[in-house]
């Protein structure tokens, strides 16, 4: 049992199969995605974002999301989230068996138009219907605020606008709120300030921080978010991913780096080695670079350190 837990109540949600795959050119098979979900859950990852209802012609790696949902059990789906942007997305995903929905809109109108094809106000106007559909299937819904810090088109985002949307009465009924550093341009002080304010000045609900490592501050921003009160933090295996509709967005903060930094109670060096091997196998299959510093450390020659693991066969 690990004795170096950072903050026990904050935990990782792995977003490899949604945000991680968005910019890759290869579509993983349904069986491969299901295997990854089940492996991550069996190793102890508490929550997973398994896919998106984005149009397959615009984001091809998401084409088989509903098939993945249909292949999983209700128990597995209880720990999985699916990205949605409209009430119709929720209706379709719920029909396949999904019950946890991340309803995403951008704080910046320009990015919302590029990402979803409508204004932020129109996305907000549809939110009560999305909440009602979710409640009708006894599900959970998150309000996900993309571009909470900066926008690729309009530049810096005013924190007051984030708080205004977070406090909008049309968001009543959302179980969680996700604060996104979509471009990875925020610094720890900004993350700490915004997460603290969202926690103190908006309705009580879980706070999720979604960060990227574009400027090398993914782990620092994640730890700042946890210290400021975030309950869940997002990461992707090997730092995979980025937003196809946000110029300048690079990979997510690495799940391996977050896990090593926070060292949750369930994580052992052996399980960490299995996660690294799973990541290596996936990245090799995709032809993608492994950006995780912790994964590199696990393969180092400092064998007296418990977290350095033997080179396991990459899980494929």
C-alpha cells in the first residue's frame, strides 16, 4: 500500500479514448477500446472518458463510440463518461446504455462556434433539456467549460465570464463542473485562483480540472487545481491528444505523470508498470510519441527506486 498519497479525495479520470484520440489518424477498433477500458478499470483507474458523440466525419476516431458503450456492462458504464454537445447527443447515447454525460460548451463564443457550430448562449439555452433527458434515465451530467483560461481565436478569457456561466440557473441540476485549460496556456497561479473561486462562488458540486501540457505545466497546473479544491483531474496515457478545433492545443497532461505525482492509495509500482506498458502498446499502435516523463522514469536504470519497473511486454 502506498503511503505517499498527495490528497486522497482527488482522483484521476483517464480521457485517452476521447480527448486523447481526437487528433490521431487511426480509428481503434471497438474491441481494442473495450479492452483498454477494462484494463484501466481493473488496474484501479476510478473514472474514464470513453468517447464522444462528435460527428464521425469531423472526428473520425470517435466513429465507434456507441458500439463501445453497447459492449460494456452497466457496472463498467457507471464509471465512464461520454462527451456530448446537444440534447440529441444524450438521447442517442442513453439509448445505447450510457448514463454519464459531459455536456461541453466553450466560454469563448469564437471557440464554441468552431467546436460545436453555435454560440455559447445557444449551447446554454439547450442545457435544461439536456439535464432533463439525463435525469429521465437516472444519469449524471457535467457542465464542461472549454477555453476557461484562453481562446485560440480571442486570446485571454475573463474569469468573470467563467463564473457567470457556472452560476447560470440553467445549469442547475449539473452534478459536476469541468474547468478546462483547453490550450494548456494557463499557469498554476491562474488555475489555483479560478478553481478556488469556482468552488467558493458557485453551486456545490464536484469540480473537475482538465489540463493540457502544451507549455510544460500540465502536472504543476493539475496539482494547483487539486490544492485549490478540484475533486477530479483529467489525463491521457502518454500525454496523447489535443483539440482538433483549437489551433495550438497539444497533448493532454499525461495520466502516468499525474498518477506518479499524486500516488493514490490503490497505485503500486507494479500496477504503475502495467499502466506504462498499456500506454506504450497503444502509442506504438498509433505511431504516436510518448510524452510522459514518469513513463520514461519507469524505464530508467535507477533500479534502487521502487517505481522503476522491469520492461514489461507492451500491452497490445
